[in-house]
């Protein structure tokens, strides 16, 4: 039996994927769906797409755009979450900063260079007026690494999705001193070059099944309780997250949405200003309804 491997972070956003995979909708066609957790985030998922050790991945938009410019052969087959991701800015609970205005020498814990936690630090620096050339970074791997590395005596900031870290704020390990939303849709569905060649029709069907399952989360009375129990997040926080989350419902991608991410990364000098990748180069044109500006 053939397998299609799907990789994503072990967080509440990917619950619709887990539910579709539970159903194994393609067994009659000789295809098993396999989910792989990647707690280290978008950096390793970009690597997996490059190396074709995964067929599909749910990746932060800004991270894949950067990696695609740098040679990733995967392509976007659709948005996954169309609303912004709200990043919490955290320090150790007993650290001295009370809010972002108290930060004088910006230093960050990041999961990996090229990850969302790394790239969003530059957007935060731009917003707060910090010189991006003097930012300091310490690579810690994942959320577990941050829990070990965050200390009271060194006020290093750690950016991570705010509801994922909420239990750590509630428990007194982290203190949230600010937030920053992405200025664009936060997650893209990326297929490897091999998957596009060998599983073209299946991955399109699978994408649409996930869209439908995500839509169902808003309709099912027990979805809040199920998400709360599965991810150990309080129901009131799950309700707040669901209220502000908008999943993609179709395969439409606007050129201006991709261009906005590309321009922001270029302006921040995260990607080279001499890069020549066109917005349409990022998407699988035969699987996406590409809407030109």
C-alpha cells in the first residue's frame, strides 16, 4: 500500500487534519494517510519538503516563501488558515520586563533560523523601532527547548502562537508582554515536487476534505470540548481562538497576498532584494485558482 505523509506542528490548528486522517478516505484506492508531528516548526518542515521525506506540510507562510526563494522545489496547493496568526511575545514569568517598552536590548529564543519565531522577530523589531541589525538570537529547537532555556535573569523573548503557550502563562512559567499578528494569511499547504508528480489528484481531494472538516468545527457542539481535551487548552481559550480563526474554504489564492509577504521579507532584508522569484512561482498553478491583482 502506498502512503501519503503529511507533516505539521502538534498544535490545535491541525486538528482537522487529524480527523480526516482518522477516516483514511483513500484506503480503497490503495493509499494510506500518515501524519507526522514536527514540534520544531516550519524550518524542519521546509527541509522535509526539500528532501521529499514528506509529501505535504502545513507551513507558516513567511517561512515557506523565504525557503522557496532559497531553492525549495515544493509548491503551495492552497491556503490552510486564512486569518493571521497571533504570536505571543513571552519572557520568563519573573523576568523584569512588564511590556515591550521595557525591552532595551532585544534578544530572542527561536526554534530555528528561518522559522516563524525567527522571521517574526524582525517584524516585531520594525514595529517597535528596534535596529534589526542588533537583534540577538539563541536557537532552542522547539517549545520544550524554550521551556528549558527561558530564564529570569536574562530577559530573552520567545515568540510562539499565543493559545499554544497560554497554559504556560497560566502556570507561571511564561509571562506574555505583547502580541504581534502576521499581516497575512498564516498557514499554507505545501506539496513536495514528488507528491505533485505522483499524487496530483489525491492531494487536491485531500485538501478539499480538510477544508470541509475545518468548516465542521464551527458547527459541531462538541468540537470545543474535544479540542480543549486533546491539546490541554482551557475551553474558554479554545472558544476565543475559534472565534478569531478563519480556515480557507477553497483553492483561491490572490497574487497580492503572496506579493505582500514577498515584499515584506524583501524590505526587511530577510530575502535578497535581487531575488527574481515571481509570485506565481510559489503555487502549483494547476491546483490553485490564481487570482491576479
